[in-house]
C-alpha cells in the first residue's frame, strides 16, 4: 500500500491507511476525499500527498488518446451507444469531490465565496452585450461598465453612453487605474474599504494539490488534439471537435474563477508556479501517450518566432543615418544570431517581393533584451503554455473567458500581460493564417484592451518586456508580407515598395487588433514619452509609415473605360486612417506644452529623413509624373501635423523646424498634385476610370477623413507658399492645374493639355484652391475651441444631430 510504504520510509508508527480502489468501481468519493484531506492536514503529509497523486494519476490519466475520445463521440452520435465523455465526467466528479474535501461541492463553493477580497467587478462579456462608458469617470478611453455597476454608481450629469459591445469586454468598476473612484458603484466602494477575514488554511488546501494535475491534464489533451494543418486543408473542423470535447473541463475552470478572489489566488499560484510545471511536464517516463503529445507540442512550437532565412530581404527600409538609431542594418534573423526557416505560408507571403529593387533591411533595436519575439517560444509555466494553445486553437471563447475572469487578481494580471507580450509575434502569425480572422481579431482585442488600458501595467511591460519594440516590429513584419513595387513617378527604376491594397490583409483589416493595441498604449503619457524619446523606434515607425506612402496609385485612363473598377480604395483609406493617422493623433496629444519640444523635434527630424529616402527611392526630380495621383501621403501629413503642433502649442519658431528650399519644393509637389486632381475629377477628366475615382475624391474631404488628410495637406501647402518664392509657387499652381495658357493677355490662346470643355472648370478649380489656401485658418491661429465650434456649426447646418452622433461626425 502507498501509505504504508511511505510510513515505513519516514519511520515511526502511523495509523493504518485504507487502500484506494481503482476508479470506475462504486466508490464513496466523499469518504475518500475526507480521508485524503485528513492525511494532508498532518504535519508530515508526504504519505497523503503520495496517495492523492496516485489517485489523480489514475483519475486524470492521459492514457486515453483524444483522437479515440473524438471517435467515440462520433460513434455515439451515430447511435453506437455508450455516450461520449463518460470518463471525463467521472474525472470531473472526482475533482469536485476532492476540492470539497469530503463535503458537498455547493457548500464548498459558498464557503470560498465568503472570503472574496476582490475589490474589482471584472464581469466578462462577449459580443453584443449592452454595456456603458462614462467619459467623465474614465481615465482610459477604453473604460467600460456592466449595467449593474453603472446603475449602482452616480453618473448624474456625466458624459456617458450605452453601447453594444462588438468584440466583448470586462467591467472596470473598482479599478482605480482605469476609472476615477468617484464613479465606482456602491458595491465596489464598500468592498474596497471592507476588511475581509483571512481564508482558513484547510479550506483551499486540496485545491492546491488537485488543480496542478487537472490543468496539466487539460494541456495534454490540447497537445494531443492539435495537428498541424496539411497544405491547403483547413483544420478548423478538427479543432472544434477537440474544443467541444474539452468544454466541460474549461467550464469547470471558469466556474472556479467565479468563486472569488480566494480561489483566483490559488489558481494564480498554480498557473504561474514554474517548479510545478517543470515537474509535471518533464516527468514523461515510459508513457507513450505523454511522449506523443510532447512531440506534437514541440512541432507546434517550431513556427512561433519571427525568423528569416539569410536569402530573404525585407524591402523598403532605408539604412538609418549614422549615430541616430540603435537599429542595425541586417536581416531579422541576425537579431538572434541564428537564422530560422520560414514556414510555407511565410514563403508564400514573400513571393510578391520577387524582382523588387534590393533595399536595406533592419532588425530589432540592439537594446531589446527580450528576444522571444525572434526565437522559438520557451514555456516555463502552465499559464504560458495555456495561452500558447489558446492562440493555436484561434482563441476559443470559453478559454478567453476563463483567462479574462482571472484578471481581478493583480498578480495574475501582471503575469498574464507579460505572457501575452511574449506571445505577441506568434499571435500575429496565427492571425494572418486564420480563416476566421474577424472572429479571432475580436477575441484578441477582447483580451488586449483589458491589459493595455491600465497605464501603470502598460508602463511596466514597456520597461521590462520591451513592449514598444515588439509592437512596432510585429506591425512592420506583418505589412512586409503584402508589399509590391511602387509605380509612382519612375515606374521602371523605382526602389520604393508599398502595401498591396488588394491583399486580404488590407481588405479584411486583419492588422486592426495590433494597430488597436498600439493606439491604446500610446494613449498613456508615460509610454508615449518613451516612444518619442527612442530614436531607433521612431526610425522603425517611419519605415512602417513609408509602406503606405503612395499606395493605391491611380492612373488616368485616356482612351477606353476601365473594364473593372477596383474597390481597393476602401482598404487604402481605412489603412491610412487606422494604421497611420490614429497613432499620429495619439502621439500629438502628448505634445501640447513647451516642455515637450524635443519630442516634436525628434519626429520632425526622422520624418524628413524618411521623406528624403522616399524621394530618392521614387527617383523624383522636380515634378510628378503626368496623369497619376495617389491620395495617400502619410509621411507628408505626419510632418505637417507635428509642424503645426510645434508652432501652435510649443512656441517653436517655424523656420527652426523647416528644411531647406529644395526640400520644401519637393514637399509641395504631391499635395498640390492631389488638389489639381480633385479639380480634374470634378471636371469629368477621369470619367473613364469609373465611379470609384469620384469615391476617392469624396472620401478624401469627408468628415471622418479630412482632419487626417486634406487639412494637413492644405496646411503644408500654406507653409510652402509662405516660405517659397511667390512667383514660383503661383506658377506651380497654375501649371499643375494646366491653366497657364488661359491667363495670357493675347486675344487667342491654344491649350495643348486641356480640351475646351474642361478649361473653365479647371480654371475655377485653381482659383478656388487659392481662395481656400488664403482663407482656411485651422492651423493658422484658430484655437481648439474655435475649431470645434466651427465644425459643430457645419454639421448642424446640414441636419439636426444627437449628442452622440455629433461626437461621431466631428473629426476634431
């Protein structure tokens, strides 16, 4: 007998221990659990621990392969009898009985809930749940409240709204890092100040012994159930079968989290204990099933890092100026010193880059200490491997809910956030391959918004895990998979590459969750400050923005109507707004005082360097190619907006942040080309390109986009007009609008460029542009209040608006 053997080993008389029969017989589970709890309560409890482990070894055995369980489920569904999951149900009953220590499980749950010290609500909801957001109480813009906490709090006269959640969320009531304490509901105000008694030692003792083995059993099933999908054969059906079989186990863990802070604390210790993980995962012995599942785990790990073979180049990235950056000009694989192999999907991703002009490539900042983004992942705890399988199985809702239900435990929240950052590159790779990217995106954001909305936590992982380096590099890597050669200007010799707006990555907004996370962390002043101070990060970010510079190029059809009207402009405008403009506005919000002058100087400096690299890459001489227009110049707009902020808020002299005259002439040309093309489109000169070109012209000036597109373009042209020779500027305007011949004093003229039917409207367009240039004052002295008032008047002149719809429409 195990107990007798243990007693003999330690010496001394021990009371007789009953031998435990094998599971499956008619056992008195309660009596067995009570006996084991008593044995574990003794000062020397080694014998009891061995007995319990022997029982758990049998009850939670991994001997039964998951594939066999799936087969039995299918047989039962076909009428074969027997019922699926009988062994799993028996195992769960044993676990519940053991946790309760021989008492009733419901009574045990009630007893644990009585010792809940958690001051946070933490209620987790999924898509379509109705929740509330109070801007008055919120510290983070992502703060949200469940209906119960909102109604029990005092939000009289506050700026709040009720919304239907799209990606899911969690209630932030009680979290002073996300919302002001004055907004807490009565329940959590009381809880935060109450004195909860200490948990009795024996109440959760059995949980500490049982849960590690239970979670390890779940992980073994996840390992066993996963098969790397064969080429072009999706594995979603197989994954869903595995998840359906494991639903009772995951639901059991979810129910444990609902017992409150005391049980969450035990779960946190189990999930983060490295020694427990090492002992259970390394002790495979001669168990063939365990060895097989471990081999599957190792295979699944192989593609978890961001590695490039040496012969693959990252295109479109210029070498940073000497002394200005910590970035080294090498391959990504150089960051670890060991080049890895791309998986098949990565090789397919890179096919589009064949034949492109060779450009210099860049790796992670040499200051980055955490190289897990580049290496194959190495797991040291149950939490790390559970998140890994959550990603591999494409974020099943049950698992996401369990992981989020644990967040009120602060120790867990820190550990989970670090684990999430560790797996960030792997999340991106899985997202790119997913056939259900929309669903997966929502579930990623459901998790990440709970982690990165807390400024203190975001600052901590930025310092300890190099969060900013990882996010920027992952975004850069993601966009490199859909680059094509730019045809702007010199189509033959151009070295510039842009994103292909026809790729699924752009069309489906697959990048959205990663960009959303980046925008979220930039809302925190301490994190944005680190970003704006890091020269290497700024260089890398400008490289990323340059991928969108000149995308979705339009070429005017002069002979026949286009056969197919491309709708890629939807993806292009969304990409510039979400991936370029919104991070820009986040950074600008932290550059409002004189003390932040240096941040603006840094951005302006590296923006100008990126622009010069771009002009060199497209072989720009002194004028744009005829009959071409792109509405996407994010580098120009970054420069213009930080220029405006420098003069308006930081008291910098305009001339101190302006380049030389030659560079100003270059900067003027492409924004001016857009204004001339707008006049051409309205004059029906682009009619052979179809309705989509008019759609682009309308979107460019539309309220949701104008603040990030036409407004900075006009401001940049105003700056150029004020600093360049007036005759040069005016003549450039009339040349771009093709109306120079109309301004002659001769009685007759001959326009070699425009047809007679277009002359009048193009001249009107040129003169209207000059009027706009002279009259628009958005960035020339108008205060924020004046701009806001003007926009509200403009919107209300067209129609009556509710407060919430007005907020949505105003681009300010």
